[in-house]
């Protein structure tokens, strides 16, 4: 199993078959929000995932994971209008022992029906964004793998 770390703090274990994207590979897609991130994929299962963080500075007093998840949903929804984006609902998860708030959605990319999930976790002055994109037809297994990855998260 390979490990990835974001911001020197949040570490995740990736199941066998996952590949961490290098800078050249990461240029092939855009993220809705800027900031440090790692991306990894599992080509056999048609899974792409990213984990990013953003320093919110003094606003950490005011911004919670719930507010950040709602804001991210609006931002992703706007960015994906041309892909038949549909919000499927909010989800609550525990990541690295902390509560996180997220949401699911569906979209169509190059004729393929896809699903995604974004979860937001707050730790100190940082917001962490955990994103997965997968083929809708493989959803049950993809979400099982995603849960395993999130359950492996530790805050160093």
C-alpha cells in the first residue's frame, strides 16, 4: 500500500492498484478550488480522487465544515453545468477522527455517466477537501474503496 500526505498533516493509505499522479498528469484536469493537493487514480476501477487543503487563516473561527461543504457544492455545481450536474444529497463522514460534511452528485463526461463525492474536514486553520470521481455503473465498489481510504486517514 502506498501512502500520501497532504499539507504534511493528513496521511492516507491507498489500496493496491492506485497510482499517485505526477505534475504532468495533474495538468490534464482542473480543480474548482486552488490550493495544494494530491491526486491518485485506480485505472482498473475507473476511480480518480484528490485530496486538497486550503489555509483559511483567521476565518477558521467563522467557517465550519458544513458551511464549506455548502459553498463547495455551489461552486462545483456552477463549474459543471455543462456536464448535466445533479446534486444527490449531503453526507456526513468521519475523517482522521474529525467530523466532515460532504455531498454527492452525478454528471456526464464524454458520454459516460459519472458520480462524485466531495467531503470537507476542518482541522485548525485548514480546510481539507476529499474528492472522488467514478463511473456510476461501478458506484457500489467505488464507494466501498473510498470509505476504506477515508477510514485510513490520520492527522499526524
